């Protein structure tokens, strides 16, 4: 059951936002921002982690078809340069920008921290928002599917690590392949599990 949060009094549009991929060893971090544009399928939305891949894919198609969606991401280079937390905020910022809306509304963001440098919108951080608020659940689904599709496509280019299986998360198989083959340019060089296997050039 969804917990009831009262944000109806806050400025509209209400924008749900969530990110995915913070804990991965490889690939960008993705975020999605969603504004409901109808009541279609809203009651079906739940935390993406509680859905099967097939359910997420089907619901993501519904979200894109019936609602307003912005997708943003931050690259591996940005993650290594500014750290994963700041890169997650950057992806969220880009997702909000991708909505291309003029009105100043309210961002409902999953977590305990507001997104820095977004002064035009009010923000309401909600712990476990992807579980309790359907608007954030929709964002979690859209972000998850977008990133999974990116990593599956990447596996066609880089086929040594099984990205299509684990999507860059630190599974045993993935870690074994990093140890065997060394990291590639899509691995996060600042992360434990990757940086130990970077071959330093000899002088």
C-alpha cells in the first residue's frame, strides 16, 4: 500500500524524479523525471526493484506514451571526476531540464537530499519515495529501463564483461571478468573492484 504524502498544496506541476545505477561498477548513472499527464496506469506503478524486467518494460512504454518524461545521465568520466553523488545530482538536473517545462513546480525526489542548483522549483525529498509515491515510482521505472537498454546495447560493442546480464552491477561474474580482462573505458576507475585492476603505465 502506498503511504499517503500530502503535496497537493505545493506548486504544480509535480515532478517525480529518481536515479538508477549509483552502485554499479560500469556505465553511466541515469535519472528520469516524470509529470503525470493522465490517470492511465498510475495505480500499476511501483518501485522498479519490485517488478520483473518484462513488467518494467511494459510500464515504461505506458509512462512514455501517457505522461511527460525527461531522461538524463552522467557519464563514467563525470562520475570519476566529481564522485557518484554529485554525478547522480547532475543526471537528475539534466532529467528535469529534458522535460522542457516553463512552469515552476515542485520536485518530489527520492532520498533525503534535494538536488543542488535547481532554484526555480520547490523540492520535497521523500525517503523511499520510489516505494511510497507513484510519481517517483514511475520515474524509477523509466530510469531503470532506459539504463538497462543502454547497457544491453553497450554489450554489443564491448562483449567481454556480460553487461547485458548484470547491467554493470558488481556481480561475481562481472568482478571475475574485470580481474581476467582488466577494466574497459566504461568502468568507473574510482570504484573499488575496478581501480585495483587498472594497469599503470611504466616509466
